[in-house]
C-alpha cells in the first residue's frame, strides 16, 4: 500500500502487512511465494520513488506541504538556503495586531501587522536581521526618526494617519529602515516625496503664514529661521526641517491696491542666512509682480505664486528676507511653508 496519503508507509506482500508481514506468512504455514515477494518489493520501490532524494533526482510532483500547519521552518539562521526562485506569488501571513509602544514589540508571527493605539514610536524590537515587515497604522501616532534605530524618509518624523502603511527592513539587530511609506493622503512623513524634495500635505505643520510686510522693514534684510536658529524672526513652521535641508519651498501671496496711474510693482527677495553681503541686487527674487495701472482702477489686487525656492544657511537653516514696492497702498505679503529640499 506504500504511503497512505498522510505520511505513513506500511509495507505489504499483498496479503499481510506491517512489521510482521513475513512472520504472519510463516504462522499461516504459507510457503515462500515469488508473487508475494514481487508485490512486497514493488511496494517498497513505489515508496522510494515517492520520496525526495538528497541529490535532487527525485522532485516533488504535487504541492509541498508541512505535516502540521505553522510548525516547521524552511532553513534556519545558521542553515540558510542560498537563493529562492518563484514563478508566482509569495504570500505573507498577517500577524496579530501590535499595540503601539515606545519600542514597538514586533514578533515573528507574520510579515503584515496592524499597529493600534497612538503612542509615539521611537524604535522596533529585533525580529531578525533581514526581516521585512509591512505595518498598517490604525490611528494617528508619531514615528520618531533616529539615525540608526529607526531611519525614516527625509530624516524627518512621520505623523501617521489611520490607514497609512509602511514597509520596514531590519538591516542590523534592532535597527530598522523605512523602505516605503504610503499614506491615505498620498504623503510621506506628512510630505509628498519626489527624489530629495519634501512637500507637506497642507495640514502639517499648522500652515501659519509669515507676515512679511508686518515683520520685515521694506528694503532691509532680516533673518528668518526655525526655533533655536538665532534668527530675528522665528518661524515655527520651519522646525520640522531636518539639518541637511538646503532649500526652503514656499508659496507667496501678494496683495495691494494701486495708489495711482503708472507702473506698480511688488518684489520679495531672499538669500541664505550665511550671506553677509545681502542686497536685493544679488539675492533671489522669489516673488515679483509689475503691471501698468489705470487711474480708474481701485480696490485690492491679489497675486499667488504657488511655489518659490529660498536657499538656507548651512549653520542655522535660516534665510534673509526683504521686500520692496512702488505705486501701491495697503500692501500685503505673506509666505507659507510648503516643504524643503536636501542634498
């Protein structure tokens, strides 16, 4: 009968079976019969042909399954297969939900897990070097970037949104790198990521506009920078920018009413914070609007520049800003943080 379909082999000579196959023949006074020997030996040959061989001469001809579900490994940490080649999909198991914690307690029960709760995460525990995990976040929490423990895109913290998913790779014991972050809002670390450009989703940071004409004296450069930069004007929206940021991305809104007929203009200039010789002539003009005004035109005019670039100082990530206008009244100039660029 060879194998019984459940992993058990029992030999037979066609009449008697099991460990006492021939003893039962002898007890029954059955003579040695060539037919029974042929049946017995062919049964063994069939069993051998159904097994896998060390030299790979015999190969699986059906699905290759373990005897018990979720009980055995294919290889080990010290006895690894060299490479794997598959012509179809590799299916990953979903593990049990993991509650958010300062050190996220991942376990090796599946490569896809839901992360519940809102506790800030600063690291993951070790599952095994080379492990790839896909995390699905059920709520809003903060993933804190760390240079080795938890490397995140743009070296910036991530505020998750329910439904966000990220793929992480354990490149050293207990050290993880985010390979991909997919948000339900199509943002990465609250930033749309395109190469080394980071642009926020409009809700993080708070979107406070910098009141340029209210803070900066016309034609006089003043410094603007994040908290702790030493800038004359602190713009907290810049606090999310990493140390390696070199360009600030902003939008600019110009609003003014002409004061008479002629050519009215408004210009906004910026340069990096390390520029000791800043002047409008050698600085980046990030916004400009000039047009001919008819004396009959009254009321405010508004102009929106959706994206402009400001170089940042190497030392403090700050910049110098000024503005100038002519033939106008009731001017309004504001800039809004949009993102940053890194080297």
